C-alpha cells in the first residue's frame, strides 16, 4: 500500500482532530459536551456503522474467515500481554506500572480503530474488524481492571461491563448476516446516515480530549516514550512477523496490523479514574500516543500492509 495514499487518509482524520481541538479551545465544546458526544458515538453512531457494515451477502467461506480472525485476535492480545508483562522487569518499583501495561495491552479500537480501518482498508473491513475486536471488551474488564487495581482490595469483575451497545450491535449484525436478512430501506438508510457520522465525530471528540490534556509534562516522561514506541511500532511489527507466511489472506493480516498500530485506548483515563489509578498519567498516555500515531500509522500501514 502506497505511503501517499495511507498518509492522505490519515491526514483527513488528523484535520478532523484539529477541528475538535480548535472547537474545545474556543469553548464551543466543554468536558460535559465532549462526554455526551462520546456516549452518543459509542451508543448510536458506531453501533449503526457496525450493523450497516454487516449487511452483506452471507457466504459459508466467510465463517472460516471469522473463526480465523478470532484466533488471530487472541494471538495479537497474547503478544501484547507478553510485552506488557516484560515491562515489570524494565520499570522496576514503578507505582504506575499498571497504567503503562494497560497502554501496551489495549489500543484505541473504537474511536480510531474503526475509522482508520475504513479509511485504509475500505468499508468491507469494518465488518471483520467488529469480529476481531470482540475479545477487547472481555479483556478490558478482566485483565485491564487487574492492571489498574493491583494491590487494591476492592477489585471486582462484573459481566455487566461486557454488555454494551457496541457488543449488542455486533451480535445483531451477526444474526442478520448468518440468517441473510436484509433490512428494509427505511431502517438501513438511517443506519447508514448515522454510521457515517462515526468517523468525523470520533475525530472531533479525540481532538477535544487532547485539548483538555496537560500536554507539556508528558514530553519529559522518558517511560512514556518507551511505552509509545512499543505501542505504535514494535507491536505491529511483531504481529506482522508472527502472521506473515502463516496467513495467506491479506485482509486477515492487515486488520491486526492496523488495530495494533493504534494509540492507547480512549478509555484508559476513564478506567484509571474508576479504579483509582493515576488518571493524570493515563490522560497523558492517550494524548502522547495519539499525537505520535498520526506519523506512525501511515508509516506502519504503508510498509507492512501489502
């Protein structure tokens, strides 16, 4: 895939991020509005995009792809976990180790993952990305909470956290796909229109969040540079070498490469706050990795995706 084509797609997303940053800077958006837009995106726009992307003709061959993608997803998260585990031998006696491990383990599959996949790989890839991202939710509420709750007596797991509009939309989309049910135009068209809002709205939300982050301090954090290199460069390269030669379908290799090249998950700060971890550092990690991902995503995608 040519660098110019990938970079132009990412540049479009980056311009939308700048617009979000500008609107927050000019007080057209505030923390409350950004939070509500975030909820609206994850509850309405993104689920609509996912269901609409699954309105494709059923083929038995696609089931094989789905099974392979789930296995590849588990392979990717296994590699990410090993990288996060090794971090404890590098960052010895670090009180914020859990934050750094969470950043390495979980990428921004929602706000950036789907829009970038659509921009780089096309609309068809959104369907498969939704399947690929299924383990993300289960792992964030289990392994993710463990990272952020180390040493805390009130650590708890709740299956309720696994049920959310995105997961529900994936299962609805899968049922419609397997049964080969096509939605009538008066339902599919609104879903298409709502789904098309996902990308611009997600980028504007990210821009608003970045504007609210305390950006200066993170540039003096050497650990953050190290973790960012692992998150944005080393992980996608490692996943490429593990899958290359084993998987023949280029799409099945491209999706994990793109997802693993995403910055820290947007929910890092939210999860850190809920489990009384360092929210200041968590916000900085999201800002820092997102900022550098604008450069690394086009490079990684153009070099590793054939």
